[in-house]
C-alpha cells in the first residue's frame, strides 16, 4: 500500500512543503529587495544627516539665553523659524521618508548630546523636545513590550534630560531585568553617579556583574560623594546590594567605612564577610588588622582567602611572619595567594620571599620562585637568582 | 520468500519516511525556538555598550588558550591578533604541542621570550612540560608560552588550563581569527547570570574574506561552491540549531574553535579527554552530567554574535576528512555518555537533546542513504509508488531546502554580515542547490565516519589550508597537519 495515496496527512506534508517553498521564495525575494532598499536608505540617511547636522547645530549655537522668559534675547523664539524648517523636513514626504528623516535627525542629536555640555546640552534637549523625540521616548517607557521600554531608556540616556529622572527611577523596579539595568544606566548617564546611586541602591534587589561594572564606574567617577549612599545601603535587605556596597567602599578607601563595617562584621557571612575583610584591608585602618589576621585562619575557605589576600593589601610588616607560615602549609592555591600577599608587602616582604625561595622544601621553594617571577613580569624590582630550569612542578 | 522481502522492504521504506517526517517536525520546533531566541538576543544586546568592559577593572579576567602544532608560518600573526583583542584583563597562553618545526623559535624571537620560573601545577595530567616562557617586553607581559611534548589538542588545552591564572578560559584554535570585540560579547552572559558556566561563539567561514593584521576587514563570499555550501551549513547549524538548544539549556556542543568556560567547572569535570576526537562535545556532555548529578543550577549558552573566523576546507578531500572526523567524534561522545539517554534525572538534555543527537544526527545519514537505496529501485520494482518517492524526496530534500533557506533568511534579518543583495541571493541559491548532490556526498562521508570509528581510526587527518593573509589570497595550498 502506498503511504502517499493512502494517507491524507502525508499528502498535506507534500502540499505543505510546496506552499512553504513558495512562501520562502517570496520571502527571499522580499529580503533581497529589502537589502537593496536598506543600502539606499543608509545612503539616504547619511545624506540627510549631512543636511540636518549644520541646521541643528546652527540652531543650538545661535545666540540667546536658553530660558526664554528672561530679559535676554529669547533663544527659543530666535530659532523658531529654523526649527519650523527642520520640523517640516521631518514630517514631509512618504511614511518611509519621514521615518528615515527622523532617524537622521536622531543620529545628529545623539552625537550632539554626547559631545556637548552645559548650556549647549540644555538647548539640544530643548530641540529633542520640540522635534518630539523626548515624548516618543517617554511613550516607549510605558510600552508593555520590554524591549521597547529598554529602547526608551536608551533614548532618554542619550538626551540627558533631567525631566526623565522620575520615570526612570520608577523603572528601577520593572519586572524585566534588562529594563532595570537600562534604567540604572540611563539615570547614571543623565544625572551622574552621585545623584543616581542612591535611588538605584534603594530599589534594586540584585546586582549582576554587568550592573556592578556599570555602577562601579559611576562610583569611581563620583568619588567620596557617593559614600553616604553606600553606607546607607549597608542596611539593604538584599545581600547582593550590601556586598556591592561593601566592595565599593573598599575601592573608594573611605575611612568612614571602617566605623560602619567593624560592628557589622559578626553578623556578616560568606561572600559579604569576605568582601568586608578585603575592604577593611584596602582602607588600612589599624583597628582592622586583628580582624584580618583572624580571618586568614578562618574555617571558611572564602573568608580565609580574603584574610590572606587582605594581609598583603593591608601592608603591615606584622603580616610577614603569618604569611610566611601560610606559604609553607595548606592548599597550593592558598600558598600561592600567601606568597603573592607577601610579595606585596614592599621590600621586606620581597626579601622574605627570596628567603623562602631557598627553602629546603621543594614545593615551598617552587611557589616562592613562581611568585617572584610573576612580580618580575609586573615590573616589580625583584631581581633574584633564577635557577634557569623552568616549568617547576608542584 | 519474495513476498516477505517485499513486505520488509516496504515496511523499511515507510519507516524511513516516517522518520524524516518526525525529523522535520523537530527541525521545525528547533527553528521556531531559534527564531525567538535570536530575536530576543538581538533586542537584548543590539545597543549594549561593550566598551565599558574594555575600561573596567571589574571585567572578569580571561585566559585564552591557543594550542599549536607545527604552525610556524602563522603562529606569530595568530598570537599577535589575540594579544590585541579588546578586553581589559587578558592572558594569552600559547601551547606549543611538540612541534617539529620552528613554532617555538618563531615565538621566542618575535616576543622576546625568556624561560620562566612559573609554577606548573598539574591539576590535569598532561604530557611533560619542557618549559614555560614569558616575554621580557612590557607590552607582551600577558603572553605565556608553554613548550611541551606532543600530546594532542586536548592535552595541550589541559596544559594551558594548568598554567592559567584567570577564572574564565577561552579555548581557541590558533589558526582562527576572532572579531575584535568577540571576547566582550561572549563574556556578557557570564556577567548577566551567575549560572552560566560555558558559552559558545559563532564560527563563520573566512574563505576569501579580506584580513589585515589578524582582523577580518571585509566579509566576502567565496567564489567556489564548496566553501559556499559550508557557509549555509554553518548558518543552519549555528543559528537554527545551537541557538535553539541553547534556549532550552540543552546545548550539547560548543565548538573547539571558540568557547568560553568557567575554569573551576572545567577542573571539576576533569578537563579535556585525550581519548576522543570530539573533545569539545565530550566536555560539554560531562559538564551537563556534573551539574545534573550535583543538582546545581547552571546554563550552557550559545551566543550568535561574537564571531570566530575560520578557514573551511576548500576541496572535497579536506572536507571529507573533516566530516569523517566530526562524525566519529559525535559517535564517540554519544557512546561514552549513552547512560544519559532517556534518563529523567538529566532533564531535557537526557530526554530530548541526547536522543535527538543519537536518532537524528548520528543515524540520519544512514537512514537517508537507505532511503535512496530502497525507494528509487523500489519504485522501479513496483514496491513503492511514485507518490511514495515524492513523499520521500519532500521530507528528505525539500524540507532540507526550506530549513537551509530559513537559516540564510534568519541571518539576513539578524546579523547581516554579508553586505550586498547579490551575496544574499547567492546564499539563497546555495541553500537550495546544497540539497541536491552536496548533502548526499556529506551523507556518504558521515557513514564512512561511523565505519572508520568501529575500525578504530583515531586520526585527525590532514586539511589543506590557504591561510589568512593581508589581502585575498589565492596562492598555493599549504598542507597543515592537524594534530
């Protein structure tokens, strides 16, 4: 019996294939044509950019005060004719042409907002408002599709208009993680790290490494002005937020962090405690040395490693003896960590490491020479008697 | 007796048709999932500012491991291109795997290497390491060169892992080229989600692309059919295959040419195995097992955006060796991990992905060949009707055209790496023609791969390479033995 003749299903399979092939052919033709059109549109948009760029730049650089209510020349009124011309360029023509013109205008404005600051930036924001880009972005923030909301955040980040701050703060609690990250990045872009960090830390529940990278950049740029926000966020109910704040306080090396962290230390566990140890070591307050030393002997390997590493960062010569003991005993990774910490204690630490490099125990010797070699690569002045035999195995 | 044979033949023929109907249904599901996954990926990552990773001290450091065997002609350019990748915290580990040519000498000379006291801690067993070298020059301080006895690619990778200092490992073929921002893109899943333990990047074919100082400067389609067909195959395999499996967290393979792994996970799984030619797939299978056995959440993802450019075999001889080896590697891995199959404790990997690879990747060439052998003569002998033959070609070939074309169209609506309408048209035509002749040849190669596996063949074979040069190169073939 024939499968094909005996079964409608298989006949559908064949007919379906034919239909699908025809549709695919049509789609292929459409996409090939679309590709040609896109190349034309790219060329068109590039041309329009060249036309719009001097117009828009001219508008922004025209003399006159930003605020039209003042006694000085009303800049906004002054540039109204040019703005009308630009506005007409964006609304004229077919829908496709309008879309391309708006894209060209947006590219020009985005470039200007990234290059300008101060009064010129303010005027650029006004132009964005007048041409409808700000409203379009605000509308996108309310879209039910998450990618549209992220698009809105990015547009607002480009415009750098402070009027967007409140809706962006609301989006920090959006149900979609990407939207939350974009909103945080947009806030930082618009108002700067010092002003944005507080609202961000008070609303986010987790800090992915990607968000951490963005926020840490903002923290570094803002410096000590964000310390109050970081200290306040130490009381956050969310451990990732607390851990992030502890790490940032260490990067800023702010002494206020010592007062905040020491009393909290006993209530911290795991990675938060390890971060606190590292932060205390970075700050270098003498009150923290005992705590760091104790951490280097902790049962928890994470805290123990933070303690060993911290002894190196802290920089006290008192750490030389304990670190020397750690180099001689324990797991290989921790011994290497201890040797690196020892090497970071300046000339005295390096001298001790040289000594350990002549130890009777081969594994200890090899570890010390390994770290001395690493230090040499990093440019440290650690001239040593290399044995010439490389690839020592532990 | 004749009637019995007739019945068996009919049954077999009909079974093969049913098989291909089910295969196409699965492809349809996979393609649909891939489409959504690609669209979602584009929406998430289109406008991400990756440059923040270039300047951030918090970017997770990466160790790139590039095994090399007898690559004197190209090793310096390859390593230079890796050292110049956009990434703030990078270590490049070149492993000279017992080369008999001047690979090591070329590296020592170019990078002013000196022997180092670096510790070699053999967490993973390897052949003897003869020396570890670092550069005297500050600009190359991120380079480490390991000189060791020949042990094969897996052994070289394991040696690199033993020396690496960073928490993420990037395994790469030394003769491939990464996009400048490839690391920035492939590391992002690890930054977004702590559960991600491995990520595979997209492999694209660089034949006749223009390169300059280790970077692809212009993407062009090759003029010859064989690499063109391979482009279509790669698009199908990566964009509509791996993307779909990745979305279901059931990805069973990350290309050895470009993958990023968490080092602690690779160590916990025992590193790369030496006794297989499919070491890349075998490691992923073990990672899946490890996390399912530990009952810990994890993700293995495929990222379509970061690109590794590689030279595809330009002739049938080289291609046949490659496909033979791939199929042997597939069979080897599936046999080694056969206990995962249909085990609910391994989730979708055990219940869907693994059986798919057994029944639809491994066995498909055999059944397709059987289909041609049964149905064409069968129609002549009256065992089957023309309708049956049409049905077979529809499910075995016509739907293949659809899925190949679909992959090309998906590439066009997403990444658009091929610039001109003419290029797109050529790819679409290739996607159609590929299924009439070329695909049937690859069926034969894959069948011989199964035969060679059971005969005990373990070699990698020799693939003729032209190599990347600063302009399009159409020079003499340089035979580079793969180790």
